[in-house]
């Protein structure tokens, strides 16, 4: 299948108002396409199902499920150079108002006060930015693929839910048979051409809190063994950098749902303690996050892996191994497309040392990831 045919299929599915998801994993040269054959809205029943999931921020709401077995699924190898994208894209300017700026800074101030006067350690506060655009979802998807090769890039659509795109830097959890890995992501700086940067005490402390919380959440799950935690590293995500720690180990396959439930929403998108932070967000943000800061991705996908040709048993080595994988990502740097407008979702982690004006500026920088493709 040629790249042009891949995007034509997307256009036809969208015109027919049928659900689909198109995506590429970080640092991959392979595009995936899952076209659903009817517009029935299905929800995830259990974590043993095989397909693509799309979960909202509020974990009390249902997770949407695209069944792989009821879909037309295909993959395509490609190169960035093959993507036919206009090189000179005029950025759509933000029309932020003084009222928006004041509201967000006041919200951050409320968060800081709550942290100083309660058991709340951190809360992630966000906002929604609406831009007037000429809606071109497939073109935006191509631009995201080209501009953000190290992110999980997707275009997701259901006629009863809407159309979402993102280039997200954060993994919720990846599994390969009985092995899993996840990450702790916190702290933000503008990328200035290098990942050799100095981090302040606020960012280092925030990262340590996030890592410790994820570690504790995993240790509470029965059957998790050989938990390993990497050193902290600087990770680039578009025009910003973050602090990142990788965590990995072994788990029982029947406990995948417990891992996801314990991790979502992560401290990077919600806060600490999780329930207290979530209640503050739902009560104070004054808008519905919907699928922003939720999670999405492949659940229990069967992947063929070639056997080691050096094995002595030549007969067995002729057959490929089938392994089961899940690849779930946190829905960050995302936008929802409506007719002639795009809604961008952006936020930042608040601690006792946060500065309201600086937090407002951080949301503007993070929004540039999506703004560049509009």
C-alpha cells in the first residue's frame, strides 16, 4: 500500500462518518490504521480484550473501545521524507484574553494555597484554548508525523464522540508478554537546542515525588516483581524538555487492569495524593477535560516476532512467535477538532513553589506543539 492510498482511506472513512484510528509509535517507521466497519459506540468491558482504547481523564467515566477483530487493520512502512507536507506553515496566532490569563493565574494561586494548607502535595491545572482554523484533520495528522518523530502521534475519530489528534511524549504503560515498563515525567523547560540543561529545585523535587508515587503504586500490586528504576534523564518533547525516569518489571497478565487503574490518572496529569488532586481539578478548573489527560492505545495486540535463526531446532525456528503487547499513552499535547475551530488542552504541575505568571507562560509554550500544525 502506497502512502497516498493510506491517507485516501482515512479521507474516505471520515467522509463516510465511520470510526477510525491512525497512529505511529515513537521513533517508528510504521503507520498503523484501524478502520471500524460500523458506527456503533462500544466501551471496554475488561482488560483482556484486544483492540484500541480511548479513555477520558475522569476514571469514573467509560473507556471507548475499538474492537480489532471487527475492523479492517493495516500497517505501512514509510519515511518522513515521503510525507508531502507544506513546509511554510503560518502559525495561527492565539487570541488569549486578559480574562483567560487572570482566571488561570487565580486558579494556580488557589492550587498553591490548597497545597500550603492541606495534605495536597501537587496538583496539575489545565485550561482549554480555542483557535479558529480551517479544519484539515488529515493534513494536521501528516504535519504531526513530520514534526514530532519521537512522540506517539495519532488521529482518532468516532462520529458520536468527535475527532482528536495529538503528539504525546508520555507512556502510561507498555507490556510485552509478562514484562511491563512505564515512566515518570515531570518538570518543564523550553528546548534551546540541547538536552544538557540545569534543573531547579522545584522541578527536581516534583520529579522525585512523581517517581516515588508511581513506584509505590506498582509495589501495591500483587505479582509485580523485579521492579527496576532508571536514573533521571532529560527528555525532549517538541519545543520543551522534561525530567523522565523509566520504571520496568515483571507482572501477571491478569493484573494489567490493576496496573492501568493504579497508574491513571498519573501524577504528571493529576497530582498527589491522586484522589484529592482529582477532586480539586473537577471542582475548580471550570471546564470538562474530556479525553485530555486520559489515555489511549493498543490493548493486548498480537504481534509476530521471528524466532532466533541460530537455534539448533531448525524446524521450530521456521515459525514466528506470537507475543501479546499493550502500548498505552497519556493523552497530552492534544486537540479536539470541531467545524472551523480547534480546542487545545494544556496544563502544568503546581507545587508550593509555583509562580502563577510563569505557569501561564508554560501553557503558552506547551500549546505551540499543536499550534505549529494548524
